């Protein structure tokens, strides 16, 4: 189940919003009721009909609805495209099935989740709402009971324990060694660990348009020439910039931070700035914005970060990638072992009019998309891990 820790651990609010939309009717009797979407239809599947049976566990339509609701809101917020809800529902059912299969196997191997652990996770979830009553209302609007939510949390925590206690230690020992990290470093030192030349740049600007009256341009030129002489004579660039610069950076003494050759710059500025050595004050540069003065306060030459500096990060990266693959394999094996039974959803939500084009399927959560790709892999870790 795609549950981002940066967001609510359970998408009750999102699901409740879609649930409310499913109940809306046009005002008066003139309008025609809009055709419910597949996701809205999904919410109204009878509670006694689980969309998946796996082992002695069931995945309810409400649980699947909540996963899909959050996905739909996230995807539509990240780009202007239409979500293919049929593909989204299929992706969600696969993900939840894999998560539950792993949770069941965790239980079979003796891992346990106490009532106290469930209550602790539930309390964290409820704390994100203004009141317990608001949380309960949102839960009801999403079509879930408190007991159902507790059971979902228990499954999520079992998934985490299986990953963290049974799979992760083996993966870290086998796939995140110093030797493998060194090989990764040697293969990618130029594309991942090479740091480009950087300049800690300061800027002083006197704004004047190129088509301004000649007297105005002359006056501004004289001001910046005097500023340059003051700085060259020993005054701090920051002090002079605060006094005379018309650039927004003046409040920070002209400090623009660290830049590289990829930073957006006017061509006439780039030609000067990138040639500055450490401590060097530029000549005056004319642009369409006015007269500029630059100081390269510090220059960090291009270099490759040493292995010792990045070894820890590399090993963590190798561990996470290997853990993801290991959990994918575990999930695939368990799906084959538990042989889940899937409810035929077509009588309840209908079916697509035609197979979606590859691009649409990708955007909508089918193969090649974020949701669809995830559906072919093990579900991301639920909260609590």
C-alpha cells in the first residue's frame, strides 16, 4: 500500500472526499445524474464481498477504495492528465494482495503485533486530525469501521516486521558489503561522484536600462566604479553591496550562494563569472539590467569525492535497492503459495470501453506508470517501519 510518511498514514481524508462526491446529485429535477466513475462504484460493493481472499485474510472494497483514492489525488495533483481508474484499481488490488501475503507469512513464521502496537499506530494517525470525532466521521465516510482499520494496521505492521527482521539483515550482510560498494564507486565515480567547480559568488548591481538617458547611465556607471574602487581598496564587498546594490541580494550583502556552470546566467555575465579565481573581483559588466560587479569569495575546484566520504551512502543505496528486489521475490513466491482468489469486479464497476493506449495506461497507473509499475512489485512499506 503506497503510504507516504510525509502525508497522512492512511488516506481517510482523500477517500472521504471521493466518497462524498459519489453521493452528490444535481440540484432540482432538471439535471441528469452523472454516471458514477469506476472508483465511486467500487465503494458501493457489498461489505460481505471481499475483493480478494488470501489465506484467512480478506481485502475489502473499502480498503482498496482508500488506496485508489489517495493515488488518484496524488496523480492528478502532479500533472494534468486523466486517471484510468480501471488500471488504478487493478494496481491497487495487486499491491494490497502482496502486502497481505507477506503479512500472513510473517504471522506464520511467528512474528506478532501486539494490541498495544496497533493502538500506538492508531493514536499517531488520529493525532493528525482536529479531534477523535472528526477522525471517526472521516473513517465512516470512507466506508471503514474502526475494527477494520485496526486490522489493516496490524497487517501493515506485520509487513514491516517481516521486512525488517527476516529479510533486511540477510540483505544487508550479503548485498551491502564494502567490496560491492567499492565496485559501485569505481563504476560510477565520474557520473555520480564528480563534483563540478563551484564559486561562492557575491553580486552588486546598479539597475539602469540600456535605452535610459545617457546622463542616467553615466551616473550609475560612476557609482559602481566608485564602489569597485572602495572594495579593491579593502572595504568589505558585503558592506558596499548593502549600501549601494539595487539587486534583491543586497539585504544579504550581495551573497548569491554557491553556483556552478549550470546556473542560469546571462551570457555576458557567464563569460566573466566562470573565469574568476578565488578572491578575485570582476571588472564592471554591462547587461540589459544595468551594471554588475562580482566577487568570487571562494572557489571549490572540480573534484571526485573520495570513496571514504561516500562509502556509507553507497552501502545504504545498495541495501535499499537489494531489499526492494528481495521483497519483490518474496511477494511473488508467496502469491504463488497462497493462491489468492479475486472477485470479478466487472459486474460492479464495469469494464473499459477499449484497451488504453500505452501512454494513457502509463499515466493512469497501468504498466509503465508509477502505480502500475509498483503493482508488479512488492508494496512500499506501510507506516510504522
